[in-house]
C-alpha cells in the first residue's frame, strides 16, 4: 500500500508495458529546433498530440536523458515535421546516433529560425509555451504560429513497425 495515495503499489514491467503501448499506432514526426550555437538539430518523435484549438496548442515529449534536451529547452521555438510514408529513412536517421543529421537535407527556415523539413505530410511551427516534468521525459507545450499540410500519406508506427497510414 502506498502511504501517500492510499492505493496499492503495482509493479509494471517496462518491456511488457512497451508491448502494450505498441498496440496504439502513432504518427511519426521529427521535432526540430536550433542549438545554442545556431546549428539545426532534430529528433524523431511519436509522442505528439493536439492540446487545444483556442489557443492553438500542441505537445510532444523528449527523454530526460536525450543529449539535445537542454537545446530544446533553451530555444524559444520548435517545429513538428509530420513525416510522409516516403520518409521512413528520415525517421531512422533522426532516431540514430548520427550527429550531422541535416547534411544533404532540404529544409527551410521557419518561425524563430527553426528548420522545417521539405516534403513532409505536415509541419507546425511553434513557440514554446511551457515545459513540464513527465517521469523520465520532459513534455513540451507549444503554441502553433504557422502550419502547412499536404496530400501526402502520413507515416505511422505501431507494433514496432513503420508503415503508411491506411485510409478507407
């Protein structure tokens, strides 16, 4: 029994929980910003959600152990680049340990100078409104300042696999 909450403590196996959560497919995106030395940085994420339409807010999370966490917290904004199903290689690149992830990539500068990747299904340019602790992650809430979408099919992730979002 947990003395603070009065509830029973449950032991959760992280590996089993990950398998359970994999049953909920998500979209795949790359969160981008600028480092304190003005270099473009980005990381693959699947933890992205709409929060509010008025004001327009979105959220995403980044592991506290991520080497780029301090950079995202220091910069006033970020972009969420929602990948198309043709961009699975970008997903893997930005999830890798490769340091120069932007070498040879086409991108444009967005609000607050954040990198916006070309050929995405959608892009949201945001100003950071808040950062909250969330266990082993930090949760970023951003106000959408600009956005675009295309007719490209989004990339999806579920059961450990990447694939195209199926419509109809």
